[in-house]
C-alpha cells in the first residue's frame, strides 16, 4: 500500500511542480510522476537532515521541502527529456 501512496503523492507533487514552473512542459505524465516521487524522497531526506522530519500535527515544513524537491527534479527532468527528444529526432 505504501507504493500506491508514493505514486499518488508523486503524481500530485509532479503536477503542482509543473504548474509552478513557467512555460509548457513536454514530458509525459509518467515521467512527471517519477520526478514527483524523487522530489518527495529528496524533500523527506532534507527534512530529516535538518530535524523536521517528524513533528506533531501537520508537517508543513516537510511538505514544502517535498514540493521544492519536486519542482527541482521536474525542471531537471524536463531539460533531460528535451535533450533526449531532440537527439532522437535529429
């Protein structure tokens, strides 16, 4: 069941990250989901590293770090996807 939640959260974070990034992203939804999952994992790692991984109530700081990680990874994923796509069509 935890994999299902990881996919759902990754999908939602990926979509929010795509909405935050300027311009149109051309990567497919499955890649956006994978980038969202990776961003969530990075955000959780940073939250644990700075000591806010587990707090009482809603973990707003952890969620913001997950979103920041997702935005970063989606932006990098878009650049990599564009470079592979342009090499393939050339």
